[in-house]
């Protein structure tokens, strides 16, 4: 049994409680009044959250084992724990993608060796069908690795008819619009905001037509968020992610050109107003999840123009920036980093995630919001050893990551 006493942060408020976790089952067995005699007694400078969960990770490991020099489930788990994450969902655009029962199970065997919970998306392509087991799916509206993309809206529409009622996430960039801009001079202008806005319109129509439980991945424009919010209001079953990099960076910060190391899809957007609009949408609940799109490449690959940024190590510290710089309440962080993603993955796991409540998984994230941390490459656990936030000081840090009653990260010190 592990008992921890401190200020717990629920979506409905904060309170000082004692949380008892059965280390055999990994479940919370009791949430009680404080006694002062717990195994871990935290002061008022630290906050205990339901464990943070990232719904959008590219851990790179698959049955072909050709991309593991970038990342694998072991290194991604270490980076996640370092960043205060207790679980993540891994995307299917691998060299050997999980698209049917056999290929999914082959990847599942690899993911099950990790020390944290990993939910796997299955890929949707022109010739795929739903799996026998309940899983989340990912549809790429433009080119990705291998054959997991669609050459026309009609092809995507016909395929999704087979996935009626399933939970499907969309990478929403319209390939037709991007093709029209392929001769533009910068990565950002080759993937204009209109490509996202158009693709979100298409995705929303398909979600509604095929009765999908939809999710829009890494939305980067306020116009897309407005369309998603309006769709929710008329009863469309859709949710949406936003990434740390689209909240923190804008093109105007970099002067004439965004450096190649910040290249990502969808790209860093142009204006400060758009970025601040995304932050406000996340705060008021129009955006459902803070999800990283963690996509590690080697430093050499980044210099050659590969798209993708790393974020697992910095997830927890980034949330303290939202609190200190943009007025997020700790309760807001619980909502977008634990409660909502917990509901998502709990559809595909044997245990329930996302709450500090009896019967839920005893996986917790402890933050010290006012203990600054400087992001340095030598402190990162991701295999590629770089971060877009290197050299940036966040106002707070992760002091403990608890996985099913086991303390896997501990930088807590008695005050």
C-alpha cells in the first residue's frame, strides 16, 4: 500500500486529502481526510493531480524495428514519466503500421513491455477494415508514411462507411490546397491555414455522416476551433486537441523565417493573435485536450527538414506556464490533461483513468508550480535528446510521477 497526503486537484476544486493506493492492484482504494502519517506527506507548495495523459505520441517502435534509433516504447515511457505523464496513446503511422488484427497485436506485444499504460491507435487506409477488438483509429487526410493516406475525399468517405460508430481521429490538412501551394518558398506557406480549415470542414461532415466519435488532432487555427465548437453545439460527436508548440510559438517570434528545427505539421502559425486565441479556447473548454504530437527525429534529420517536435519530457513544466502566464486554474489543467484524456483511454483499458477516486488507477502527477526548471538537453529522457524548449525556464516542475502506486519519479524534498 502507498499512501500520499497533499492538496489534490479535481475538476470541481482543490482539497487536502489522503490517497491510498493498493500497489498489488494499482488502484485507489480510499480517498480520506488527512492524518499526517501517510507514506508521503506533501506541503502546500505542491499539487497532486490525476495522472496526466497524452493522446498523441509517435513512439516510433513497430514490428519492423527500423525507426527505434529515434525513439522506442522504453525511451518514450522514460520521457513521459520525466514529464509527469502516466499514460499515452501512440499513433499508427509506422513503417509497419497496425492496420489489422495481426499487425495490431504485433505492436501491442511491444507496447506491453513499457512501464506505463500505452493505448495504440490503429491506422485507417483505403483497404482497411475495423479490428475485432475495440481500439481508437487514426485517419490521415494527406500523405503519411506508407499507404495510410487517401487520394480523394470520395475514397475516404467510402472507407469510413465501414467504420460507422467507431472512434476516429483525423490529421486535418487538405492535400488539394497543399498541392496548390507546393511551390511556395517556406514550409509554413506550403501548408497554409486554409488547408486545415478546409480539412476540418470535411472531417466534421464525415463524422456526422458516418456517426463517428470524432477527434481533430493538433488544431492550430482559431477558425478551425470555431467550426468544431459550432459542430459540438449542434450535437456532432467531436473533440479536439491542441499542442504545446501551437500555444507557445508563433511565426512572428522568429522574424523572417521559422528555423528548420521548429518545422512541424501543421506548422507554427503566423500571428500572436491566433496563438492567444488558442490559449483562450483551451482555457474556456472549447479545446478538449492538451496533446503533444511528440514526434522525435535525430538532430541530423531535423537539420535536413524533417517535420516533428518533441514534448514528452516537458509536458508537466509546460502546464505550469499555462497556470502562471495565462491564468489557468489547476482545475483547468486537471480537465484538459487528466479528466478528458482519461475518459478517452478508459474506453480501451481494463482500468479507469483520469480521476482521484476509489476504483480508479492510482497513477498521479505531482507538480511544484513555483519551483522553476530550465529545460536542458542533458536532462531529457527522449532518445533524440533535444527539445524546442531548450534554454527556456518554466515556472514550475514535476516533483513526482506515480504509476499504479509506484513512485517512478521523485524530486520531492521536504520543505
